[in-house]
């Protein structure tokens, strides 16, 4: 069904296209244009309405079912919820998810067991955490997962303006990505496990993350928004943004990454 990219670090840093800033009135067409622009997979977030006090669910199974027929790319479902259930994981597998990423902070003592279950369902599995979570927590999962993801802080109570990302990129996030790559390398997994930075990435700061070992970036604002607000399919902006970002990453990757994945 899908072009397999997740958990296969390559010479070129990959694009996980986040749907957070999509115009959901045009979601199917947006996914098709991201696909045409050459993104490597689709990244959707699924909230239970209680996680971080957001008060409302987001990105339900209906969204996954709706976009699955629109792309051959892999689809990641990043869970943003408290203690997700085995039944939910099975439903996501049935609706065509390729990767499920579990939140380290709120999955609790069942997290590694759930990684095992996701793999038994035939899917790829990952773990993710917000900035502020000690990166050492990832180490126990490196032998078992396909991807680890670290997300920079997001002051969600502040209004968002224009095409800017709401995330804040602190220098310690760069240090954390470098530390995570060092952990992957120490376990000889840097060519088998993807390392993602999630949020706040743009062409101005990408070199710092590529040079530190990031193998995939999650991008939503750079692909789906401009100074006047969200892009709509049909005006050429989404596909053009994806192609431009891909070209930029190819250039950086040639400088810092080896042909078989990992840093030179």
C-alpha cells in the first residue's frame, strides 16, 4: 500500500508532513498535493481531549480513514493522549496506519508492552516526548522502535500569527537531538532508527539539526501556511513548498550525511 520510508534512515533527510495546519475543508486534496510535492510520509496527531488540557479531541479515526485512500505514502499517527488502549491501536491498524508513536510521558508503564503489540499488528512503532523530558528516557526503547521523536516547546495559549510556527526553538533542543543521535550510535542503531525533531523547523535552522543527526523533520507550518494564512489546494503553494523544502534538505544532506544513512 505504501512507499516505505519510516525507520529506514537514508542519505537524504526526510519530510514528515504534519497536517496540524491544514485547512480541513480541503484535507484530501491537501494530502494529494503533499504527496505530489515529494514528502516522505504523512504525520497526523490524534488527541483524546484530556491530554495537556486541550479540552477537545483532534484527528480522529475518521480523519485517518478519509486520507488513507488519497496517498501511497505511509501515514503516522502520533498519539497525544493519556494511556491509549490496545483497542485503539488495533483500530488504527485496521484503518491503514503505518506507524503509531506513543507519548512517553503519558503511556505509563505499559509503553514498551504497547510497542511490542504495535509490532505484532504489523505496524512500525515509535516513541515521542516533549522538550523537558530527559532524553535518557528514550534509551530503553532504542532497541525496539523504528523512530524516536523529540518535540520543542509550544506555548499554545498564545495567538498564532501569519505563517509562523507556534513552536519555540531553544538551543537545548539542538543539544537534545545531538544527544539522541549519540545514544542511537552507541547502540549501533543510527542506520536503523529514524530520529525526528518535531516542530519549529524552518530553512533557517535546518542545518543545525541535520548536522547533529536528525534523519527526518516534521513540518507543518512551512508546508501549509504563508504570511496570509493557510494554503488551499489548487493554488500551487503546497506542492511548491514541499519541493523547495526537499531540495534544501538534499543539499544539506549531501554535506553532512553518508550514503547509507547516519552522519559522515
